[in-house]
């Protein structure tokens, strides 16, 4: 991993470091976009490949599941390969998966292509975060992290909009065909610009740890996804009951933690260094981010469903309603980052979490009757709040760690973000189905509008919980870590 020990000029970070982060941000934007690009494509996939709704939904579920399994390994990959080689692996996997998706003639091939895509995406997110923390001096991290918000926050919000436009006018294959050449160009430019760095040369990978990670995080996300699918499709008969998968997943994670701590005490390189969670600022930030992302992704799933099924909007209009959130998060990112550099995290996170809670509560109240443009404005309020939460949380959480834990901290943060998203989606879909079915026993038809209102109210409850947790986040900017070797003790 390249490092830059020299402070940049007073008015900005070192130009070479900034170029490096911008290249990785462009690559990350392309790959993260595909996390939600299938959101509006489920009906099309059902018709084209003659599959059930549950099967078609696996094009998104398998993507999240693969990311949850792959991300914990990225800390070891980064330390083993270095930045340039890791970028080659990540974008190589993504481009190969995207090409396979363009050419897929069967549903099984398309599903496998999505898995390969997700493996590349999973590696890119920690690569971007770790590199930023390594090469950008601390006084400029908030500003640069705000720009990175474009990839982390805007890309998922852009996916449904882009897919809506493409499906309105073109074949579903263009969902991948338009992305592929851009991904190839970004990959070539990135590899040419990045210097050849020297990897840390860590030891062999912990095979048992990889297995426990796959069982733990894979089982947990699979089970949570199954809970959501079972709530929306009562006829679904999963191979493994969702609650069993969740229990197995939690057991696997517990064993993984014990395994990693034992490796650390024995002086061996852990697969995922969970001692990062001993740093209270990082642990608090991860908790707030996990809950907030669960609320965010829950709204991203529920709101388009209600708009299309209850309000009768088109796929494109439903996607456009979500667009203000992503745009505002991206546009405000650099400004929020500058504010973080000047004021610290908590002065931004507290009002941000309050805006998110108020905005989602407003959506719960207005989603079934308000004009579509008014709902879009409320979604924009949520986006402003999320911009005030996500950028400071990412920066403050990782800045609380010593440099030796940046790669593992990035992997932990990204992994739990996926778990939070899966949990939020499962919870929101379950509440939606429960609310819609409340009057069925009395002979009434399912009321999806009522279910959507209840689900958004539950998301607002998660946002309130985020607000309640904000006092745990450090009030100001984290103190710089003077000793890189101090990577095992808890911060004070």
C-alpha cells in the first residue's frame, strides 16, 4: 500500500494522492452502481427467463450475499497484493462478470455473472477507503471523503433511475452493456496511473477463517433476505428456513471472532482483525452506520414498490422520485467534508440524523396521497440528512484507528453496512406484508398502501435509533495516531 508521509500544501492534499483517490472513486462508482441496478428489473427477468418472483429477486440478493461473504477477506487481500494489484483483481472480476451478464442466455448464467460482479464490487469499497486513509493527510480527509460520497452514496441511488430509463427504451442486456465499456476504460486508466507499490507480504490466508466468514456473514445475509422474501411471497419454500440460516450465521460470526482473536494473540496475521472494534470511536461509528444504512436501504426498497403498486407510477417515475436523495448526498458531500474538517463529527451527525428521521416519518405520512413531486422533495430532505451522517461517520470511524488497522477497519465497516442493509430490507418487507394483511382475516383485500406506511414508519424508527446513538460518536475530530505500530490497544 503506498504511503505519503509528507503533508500537502496548506490549501489541499498532495496532488498525486488526490489523483489516486479520484481514479479509485471512479472505479468504485461504476461497480457500486450495479448493486441496485436490478431493482426495477425483476418483472422483466420473470418474463424473459420464465422464473418466479422469488427466483428473479435472487439477482439482487445473490449480489448482496456475495459481497457480505467477500468483503471480510479484503483486508488480507489489500495487505497481500497492494493497491495496484488489488485494483486489477477487483476490476478484472467485475468486467468479466459484466461481460458474462451481457451474453447470458439462461437465468443460471446471469445469476453466476452477478456473483462474479459482486466479488469485484466487494473488493473495491475497502480498497477505496483504505487508500484514502493511507495517502490523504488527516486535516484534509473530511473534504476528500466528502467527494468519495459520490461513489458510496450516489451510485446506489442512481441504479434504480438508470435501470428505469434503460428498461423503458432498451433491452435488459443494456443494463450491463452500457456499463461494460466504461468499466474497461476506468480499469485501464487506473492501472496505468497507479504506481507499482510493494505489498506487505503477509502470511498465508486463514482458510478456516474464510470458511467461518462465509458461513457467518453468508448465512446471516441469506437468512435475512429469506425472511423478507418469505414475508412478501408466502408460497416460497426455502431450502433452509430463514431463521435457521440466521442462527447458523450468528454462530459462524461468533466462532470467527474467537478464531481471529486467537490468531492475534499468537502473533499471526488474522483474516479480519476484530481488535479494531476495541476502539470505542470506531465501534460507535460502525454501529450508527449499520443502523442508518438499514433505514436507508429499507426506504429504497419500500418506496418504489408502494409508488408503483399503490400510486400506479411507472418504473421510471418511481426511480426519479428517489433521485433527489442521491444527488443531494453527492453534491453536499464535499461541503460536509469541509465542515467535518473544521467542526468534527457530532455537530453534523446529530442534525443529520434528526433530518433523516423527520424525512422518513414524512414519507410514511404522505406516501399514499401526496403529489409525487412533494414526495420527491421529502426524499431530498432525507438525502440532506444522510449526507450529514454518512461522510462524517466514515471519516471519524476510520480516523479513530491506527494506520495498521485501516484495511481491516474498512472491511469491517463495509461488511456490517451490507448486513445492516439486508436486515433493514428484511424488516421493512416483513412490516409491509404484515401491515397489508391486517384486514385479510376480516374479509378485506390486502392493503399495500397501509403496509407501506407501516414499513416507512418502522424505517423512521430506525432513524430515531440512529439519532439516539449519535452521542456515542466522538464530539470532535479524532486525534491523529502518532504511532503506526499501535494497532492492538483500545483507544482512550
